[in-house]
C-alpha cells in the first residue's frame, strides 16, 4: 500500500479578472442567465488560494479544467499569476484543460459593452500551463493534453483530455487513441508498483439521473471509458464540468466498481472545493466551502449570496423560455408564464386531486422547483422518503404515472430510463453515502 497523499481538488474556476467584468448594461443582461458570480470571481479565487496556502501539510492542488471563463488570453495570463503565487508557497499544482479554455471568439465586458478580446488556441494551452503538470510528467499523450504525473511515491495521476478538437469534433469524449495510451499507462503504473486515480473534466458517470437526458452532461463514450479504467485497475476519477457536488459508483460488465467524484464550480452555488486523502485502496473525501471573500455581500451569507444568483438564473431562463412567442402559441405561453409565477403547491395538489402537508400548501411552485435544483447541485438533496416534500412529489408522480409511461420510451433512445426513480433520486439522496463527505474503499 502506498503512503497516503493529501491534495486539494478545485474545479471550474472559470477565471476572468476584474478588469474584464465591467458592470455595464451588457454585463447585467448576461448575468440574468448565469449561474456563476463573475465580477466576484477574482476575490473568490484569491480568498480560496490564501486559505489553501495556510495548510502546510497538504502541498498538492489539482484543477480538472475550465480554468478560464471563455478562453480569453488575458484571463489565462492573470490566472497564471495566482497559480505562480500559490506555487511559491510550496504547493505543487496540476491542471487539465477543458472547452472553456480555448476560444477564437472570446469577448469581455469592457469599454461600456461586450467586445471581442484576444482568445486562446488549444495549441497554446500546453505552453501556458507547462509548469502545471506537463513539465515533469512521466508520460504525455501526443496529440492531446493528457498526461501522467507521479504526484507522490507510489501514486500516479492519470489526466484525461476530454476536450475534443478545436472544431468541436469529439467534444465530451475520450477518443480511442487516448484510451489505448491510458491503458498502457495503467499497466506501466502497476508494473512499477504505483496506484493510480484519474482526473477528467467531463463527468464519466452522470452526476444526476436526469443528466442522462443532457448530451453535454457526461462523456459520450462513458461506458467504454469506465471499462477501460476500472477493468484495468483505475477505479476512481475526479471530475467537474457540471458545477455539481456528486459521488456516484457503477459496475462494469466484469463486476469492477468505478467511482466518479464530481465537484462544483468554485465561483457558483454551491461554491465548494474538496480535500482528499488517497492511499491507493481508500479515498477520504471532504467538502470545503469557499471562505469569506472581499466583496459587498449585501448582508447575506456566502450560501445565500451564491444561491440568490443561481435562483435568479433559473427564474430568468424560464421567463425567457415562456416569453416572446407570437399568435396562439404566444397566448398559451403567456398563460403558462402566469401559472408558473402564481401557482402554489396547494394549487398543484388540487389539480392532481391529491392531499399534501399543510406546511407546503402556500409554497410557490416556482420557489419549490428552484429549491430542488439548488439542492441537487449542492449534493445530498434532502427530500427523502418520510419528508413532506417527498410525499407530495410521490403523490403527484403517482397521479400522473400514465403520462410518465408514455414519455419514457421517447426519452429512452440509448438507455432504458425509469423516470419515476429519476425524479426521486434527484430530489433526495437515496444512495446510502454522501455526495459531499465520504470514505471510499476501492475494490
């Protein structure tokens, strides 16, 4: 067994410096639909890195992609200053890149509007982040940003590039050439007495049951990737991309377990990062919330501040979806918009001819839907069997089960889905282990 190694796991920094987040009309319009806090981004990163630097016993930091907001060259340049400063405190930093890190059409909120700025090509990323994983890699994959790092005696990290090509081809997949190379690296690690875990920007196992329905929410070839890793001895991966706290385990056809630990964006609700202790056979995973940062919080706590932005985004996106239609469709959507904005859970219960707990009757349906979404992204969703919320949802689902049965086949294009169970697994954590704090025994 390898000696335990401790490291911090920070994902989706989506860094954009203050100088590129001018509070102008274009910025305010954009932020109506954005989950992350952009103007606050630099203050959040600075506070988090300052906190990590205080830990003199944990000298490794891993960042699995979406380093910049949208591939702005200046964002990378400014982020590197913070990475350099953190490295000067004695930390060894490893990164992998992702789709938000290269862009030929980058923009920023400057000079009173939203204007083009210099972007970054994927080819430039290797040189930009050479000192952060690539300079001392024990192996590199030619043609991608994948590499292997010896992060501690007896422990290696396999960094998998899931970005695809600059033209969008193979986006959200780990291509066959990378997988063949990865299997060789796993074999080499075993032959040299090393344990190994992986990092990948895209979740390999869908973070939430409903993300089975979202093409960009998980790897396109996830079954192939899971088998290639787990059946060869790599049973754990740390991922990002979906800005969600989740822990999931699946088994391959050969019966080998594979764990995917997805971590939220640093700069948007729930705004967390992880601390991990890994020894090859176990992984102890703890969640840490972003510390207080230098910003006018308007009297709100960190959680309240981040959740407010997330809720603002959800409601505005729904409002936009139900607006702007013309003719008969416009009338129907206007009616739906009114219903969504005024309907209570008591009203839903009456429409479904079911009874719900009186504590829920005056809760607005839209507020309840937002709470479900925010809780899902925080992990350990609380509406489990026995709670009034669960019982209310269960009754409504049962009432409309005939509709669900008709919808299921249309959604089950690549995999048979159980929509009822997906609903219950999304509103409450029924897995038997935490999404946020858990200890995994790797088999």
